[in-house]
């Protein structure tokens, strides 16, 4: 099959099948395994060592859930136990299995978070414990004022993108329901 994207001018060939649609880029559809491989290569190419992978399958970095606060009030928060555990481990400097942890690497900033509260938690850990959180693209730098400002902007944009997608999906589901009636 041959896939062609006019937007990127990229062509992929495979002689076995024909297909009418193709992704604009491969970067946005990488599996967790591919992302982890890329992160390992990135770390090792700079003399580092991969020691642990924090996985959050089927956990949204954007969707908020209803949470009862200790004082009885209701709040809406993004719930990500693995993310919160990773930050706690980073503070301690050890992984859950006891290995030394000097920093975290993510594939891209939206793999770290799409929630401003979580970004501020990550910034607090980086600033106070001087352990970096970086991405393989080189755009995430929570150690500097400029890097934190850029991260805040990127997370805001990712959050907006997620909200837009959720709105479109919700509207599509409503349209499908009305079509059945």
C-alpha cells in the first residue's frame, strides 16, 4: 500500500494492500512501547541510564473527576496516581524498586500533563529538589524561568486541545443519538 499525506508530503509503501487514509505524521500515533524506546535511547545517548518506567494506561492527563475534599466540599481534579507517585519518587530520589532516580524523561510535554495543577506540582519538585523533568524534543525545561513559562503555555494549549476534542466528540455522540430517534 502507498500512503501519502499532502500536508507533509510523506509517502509510505507496502505492496500488499490499498488504503485511503493515512496519519499526517507517525509521531502522534506512537505506542507506549515506542515512546519508551525513544526515551531510553535519548537518555543513553547522553550517558544516562534508564532505571524505571512509570505507566498510566487508560488514565487521562486531562479529564477531571469529582472528588470530595477533607472538609466535605466537592472539587474536580485530574486523578493520576502514577504521575503523583513519580513526583514523590523524584523528591526522594529513588524508584519504587529502590534504584537511584536523578530525573524524569517524557516523550513530550503533553505526555507529562495537560493539567495546570499537575504542571505546577512538577515545577515545585524540579525547583525544590533540583531533579530535572525533560522531554526528548528538548522543549521542556522546568529548571529555568523561561522554560517554566513555555511549559505553562504548552500545557494550556494542550488542555484547550483536549477540551476541544471532548466537545467535538460529545457533539458527535449527541448527533448520533438524535439520528436514531
